[in-house]
């Protein structure tokens, strides 16, 4: 892992420092404002990666403490994690592209195009992610067998691995929706909300849901927490959007009412 990252860094640096690169790096003109903007724009990603590190550690602690004498839960979680890395890499790539397009349109004050990007992202979630979830849900038994060569010798572990996969794939549309929302609020400059959503998506909601449901249904409750945690964040975001829209509508109505009052009072002609 270390060697691959070092080689990658050397290749990247050698390209940017070569004559072929049209982008030239320099420290000239770097000031406090530019440094702060770099930190501010990179903060959501940093918070996400930190949450993605802390979350699995806490989840590992929870699943180990369900039954210290058994490794079934950890094995099933490893099966789920292996698939999640593959799926997440695709999802983060798409969301990163959407974020870039949203920021470009927002900075250029191109609101119609910004709405078009958001609309396309939501349609993609509805069609592609839901389709992917259905396919993975159906194929879960066969995916589990890839990681469990002796699956027919331990039916409990096999069933638990299938359960872990299915709860995860059911949460995929909600994860996509949550990350897309975080990307949108980041693109329009609401960094604090983006950070909050990322922390809940990657850590808080999962850990809390898994911990509570573990007390109810042991391993099966733990894996159900992945679906419940992400769906819970999506529900909160929908409520937030509705409330925000109602407040905005009310404020707009108030401004309109004041304008009409002004015309009624002074523009009597």
C-alpha cells in the first residue's frame, strides 16, 4: 500500500513539473485569504475521511462485543466492507463530478444549469443506484460464496453474510441521496451543513443505529443499523428541505405583502 502511493505521487509530481503540463505550481501570490479558501474547500473531504476512519473502528468494537467468543460477526462485516469499497469508489467518483459541475454553475451564477445538474443527479440515483441495489440484493448469496469458500459448512455464517450484504445494498439509494445533498450544500457555500451531513453519513448515524439495534436483535440488528442509519439521515434531510422551503415561502410572502402595502399607501393612483 505504501509503495503504491509513493509511486503514484512520484508519477503525478513528475508530470506536473514537466514541460507537458499546462498547470504550473508556484507559491507566489499565496496569502492568508487563499490559504483559508483552500482549507475551507478541502474541509468537507477531510471531515468525511476522518469520519470514515473513526466509524469502522467503532463498528468493529460494537460487533466484537456482541459475542467475544465468535468471529462470525466480524467475518460477515468484512464481506460487506469488501463490497462496499467497490461500490463506494464508483459512487464517490460520480458525486465528485456532480460537485465540480455544481460549483462551476453556482460560481458562474448559472442557476438554470445548476438545477439541471441536481435534477440529473436525482434521476441517476433513482434509476441507476436503485437498479444496482436490486441486482446486488438478488446476487448476495453468490457474492457471499466468493468470500466464503466453505460456505456450505457454516450455514449460520453464510446466512449472516448474506444479511449483512442485503442490508447494505438496501441502504445504497439513501447513501447516494445523502452524499448528493452534502455535495450540493458544499457547492453553494454551506460548508458547515456539508460537514455535518458527512459526519452523520459516515459515522454518527451508523454507529448509533447499529448500537441500539444490536441490543434488540444481536448480529442481525447490527447489520440492520446500516439501512436504518442511512434512511434516518435521508428522512432528516427531507424534513430539513421541507421546513426550509416553508420558511423561505413565508419570508417571500411577507416581502410581497410589505410591497403591496407600500403601493396601497403611496401609489394611490
